[in-house]
């Protein structure tokens, strides 16, 4: 039960951080969370330690706990890892996943992407859910434990950065078009190198767009 409460606290706090309900540098406390969840402080403390290890929280020497700031270094670090590993996990997924299941999954994503891109204004929350599930699909199916764990964490940070930088404004339609094209190229059995180049180009375009919105961080 103790472990379950730690997971409850962990998921609760992390969700608040990822969706910018707990904002950069905000002070949170064990009492605050334990009161909100009606649980003891012990599982909250354990959750704090784990979230600190994932770079979502900072536990200060005087025992105050603050939400780690979304800053330029965090954004650069996320995109540095993405640019190096994301194209690779796409390739690994293509090579390791059952072909029938891969095709079925990608066609399902393509259908959802096309449906979402057919409207003039894309719903922010619906986009986040679909787009996150697409990225996590490759991380979860790349058949490499370490890449999977690392990239799922990177994608969680990316989700948070997107919330902080964009709010309700972002290059959603362009991103959907890019991923539909990548899916088509995978299904058409284009070379791994070509598909990886497409992934790299998509990441580069996303990074450039993120940097255009840095004013939202008040750096």
C-alpha cells in the first residue's frame, strides 16, 4: 500500500508539472500534497526524491522543494537527445516490431492525424494526447530498455516545454503533415537512412519553432 501511495503522489505531482499547473520555480511542500491527496507525508517525500532524480523538482538544502525551471539549457538538452536518439528508435521499432502490428498501428495513427489535420483549429488537449501517444509508441516498441526509458522521460519533458512555450498556439498542422509523410515512407518501405533523415528534419524544424517562442520564458 505504501508503494501504491508513493505512485499516487508521484503521478499526481508529475501531471501537475507536465501540464504547467505547478509552474517553474513554484514552491511545493509535503504538507500541501499530503493534504490534497489525504495521505501521509512519507509517500509524498518518496515521490519528491524520484521526481528530483528525473529533473522535475529541486530539493533545496533547507528542505524547501521547488519545481525545476523550464530554461534554455533544458530545451537544448531535450533536443540534443531527441536529435541523436529519436531517429534511431524509429529505425529500431521498424526493424524489431512485428510487421503486421507495425502497419496496423501506423495506419491507425495516420488516420487519426489526417482527421485532426482536416479542421482549421486543432484542439490543444486532443493534439497533446495523440501526439504524445505517437512518440511514446516508438519509445515503447524500440526493443531497447535503456533507449525506451530515457526517451519516455525526454518526451515527458518535451510535453511540459510545449505547454510552457506555446499555450494554445503551436505548429500543430505542420507537425501532423510531417508525421503523415514519415508514416507513408515507413509503410512504403523507404530506406532506414531516408526515414531517419526525415525524423532529423522534423526535429530540427520543431527546435527552430521552439526557439522562436523563447520570449514566453521571460529569459
